[in-house]
C-alpha cells in the first residue's frame, strides 16, 4: 500500500520550505518587507517592528503597542 501526503509533515524535506513560504506571505500581507540578505528577517517601517524567524520561533523588536498589534494579527 502507498499513500500520498497532502500536507507537510514535521521533519519531512519540504516542511521547512512550505513553512517559510506560509509565514513569508503572511508577513508581507501585514506590511512587512523581507530582508535582502536573509529571507528570515522582516521589517515593518510603519510600525517600526523588526522580526527574525528561526524555524518556528519569532523574535520581535518594537514598542509594546506595536507588539500587541502584531500579536493580534497572528492569533486571528
């Protein structure tokens, strides 16, 4: 028997690439620009937020009200 996996499964070869595409498009939708040197760095000029993504961890630098704005967006 053989089955086809319709989604990315954690640990498979394409899982990290699919995850990067997903969070990348979401960050662009929120008004962030992707870093030129690294596709895992994002900047939102309007909110002055800086985000670095490593795997499934997000490190965010900004003022408290802008961090709350970001949290509201990603929890919807």
